[in-house]
């Protein structure tokens, strides 16, 4: 078997390691100044006012839903073509989840389908409180149109931008929150930059920012002007509501701070590799990712769709052969509503046909900044062979 090429992997330099070690030698392993610096760096990068670092993006989604006040019996709508965490966050709050089928060209939540579903939901008195668009593979959803619809119905928007740090929408960075209350990022090793585990919530709203900081750390308040009882001394703090320990450590923040210096070069490298795939696959029976004028993709993923009716082999045979050749392909995503947990909640195969059809045909190829052209050529050759 040839050398294993994964579908995604981190890029760690000696500078990254030195940055982490420096914090390890300092007084603050957690709740120290490096967290503030990393938050500021992400906020500056995205052109947004506030950022709150947390232990992972799943925690970020949970806190975002709590901060917006999603509660039992209230609804959150998201895309079925996402990681389960985008939907689970509503369940943590006792809320209900529903899905809006995807667009067959963008693989993101379909605006036309959202429009249709909102009209039906209003009639039935079951409008959602929150819409959570996911910028799949790093390509922005059509936020202007989604926000216009959401505004008509008084619905709030939280963006799952786990794939999309470094991407842009209508010449603004994804995470600017121009069209949303909050956006969240993931720093898992396969994502655009990493802190090992880690996540971030960004917002322009001071009230949400303060609430997120409180919820991140047990619901505890230390600021003298926000205490509800008379402070007996400088050591005093109050738990004012039920929060969590969702903090990121300072040595993780040091890694993130060091990584974000290279974010633009990561995006450029991913875009260049994506371009090479595009050139190489022109004649193959596959559908390549579409470009859209309104978004510059961060290319977290490179997803192709197999034209199965033109192929001799089935998708599972193709995946098996590629894996045996050391090509770490992945499938993004198993539609969330088809997982047993969501089927028990009443969803069925057939509920979101475009996402299901897309799932049958899609394949994510290796794409990450340190993928060499030699390795990429090996992926290209293997794919060409197997699709013959
Ligand atoms: C990775 C990912 C998450 C969860 O991120 P973690 O940091 O691993 O919790 C959520 N949503 C999407 C779309 C993701 O890709």
C-alpha cells in the first residue's frame, strides 16, 4: 500500500510549537491574557466587534442557542447537509430541530425551499425562532436573501461557519455578522486553523457577548457593576444563572494566535490546489464544485459528485479502491435526519430528497495546505483510474 494521504490535516510549524511552549512557561495556563489576544485577532480578521473563545464549536453552538434564548418547544432550522452538531445544539436547549433541503448547485440550504417552508410554517403556526445556515465546504450561503426572509418573520440567524474561516461573502469576511446575530467557528485539526480542540463565537451585539462570556464560565459574574447583591469584598463573585465550563486554555489560544497569522496563506494554498483538481478533472464523469460571484470559498473541503449513471463501478466500490490505495476520501455528510437519533424523533429517508441524492453521489478528496503536488497527482491518477 502506498503512503496514506488523509482528506484533511493540520499544519504545525516550529513557530506554533514555540508559541505554545511560551505560554506553558508563563503564569497563565487558562483564563489568562492569551485568550483575549486570540479573541481580538479573530474579531479583527472577521471585521466583527466581539469574539468569545470556547472549548470546541459544539460548545459554541450550544452557547449561541442559549444566548439567543432558544428554549423548550421552540424550533431551530438548519441544513441536513452538515455535521450533527449543527442540529444537536437545539436539542441541548430542549428545542426542536427541522431541516431545510439543500440547493443542488451550492449544497447549502436552499433559499427557495426556505421561502416555501416559511410560508407553510406560518400558516401552521410553527415558525422557527432560529435559522442556522451552514457555509458548507467554506462557500457562503446566500446570506442577504436568507436574512431578508428571516427579518420578514422575526427569526434570528446563527451562522455555522465551522468550515468557512478565511472565506468571504460580498467582499466581507465570513464572520462579519452583517446578516446574523452570531457566527461560530471550529478549530478542530481538519478545519481552517487549529487549537487542537476549540471554537469561537463572534457577534456585533454587546448583550450577546456579555451573556456568552457568563455562560462559558458557570454563569458566574465578577464585574462589580453587574452584581445583584452588595459585595462583601474583592474576592466576591455571583453565580447568576446555570452556565458551563466551556473555556479554552491559554496554550490552545497561543496555537490559534500563531496559526491565524498563516490563515490567508492556507486559504490561498487550498484555492490553488482546488484549481489543480478542477483542471485535472475536466474530462471525468464528475460534477465539480461551482463558483459563485457572491462568495470566495475557503475550500475547507473539495467535494466532487460522481455521475454514477456513466460509471461501471458503484460509489462504495470506488471508495474502497481509493482507500486501499491510501487515499483518505471522506463523505460529507450523511444527511443529519437519517441518523438513528433523528429517525427516532420522526424524520425519515425521503424527507429531504436533494440532500439525500447529493449524499449518494458526493466524495471529498484530500485537501489541506501541506498536501504536495506530488501527493495530489497521486490522488488525481488514482481517481482517473478508478473512474475508467
Ligand atoms: C466541525 C464542525 C462542527 C463541530 O466542531 P467541533 O469543534 O468539533 O465541536 C460543527 N459544525 C460543522 C459544520 C462542523 O464541520
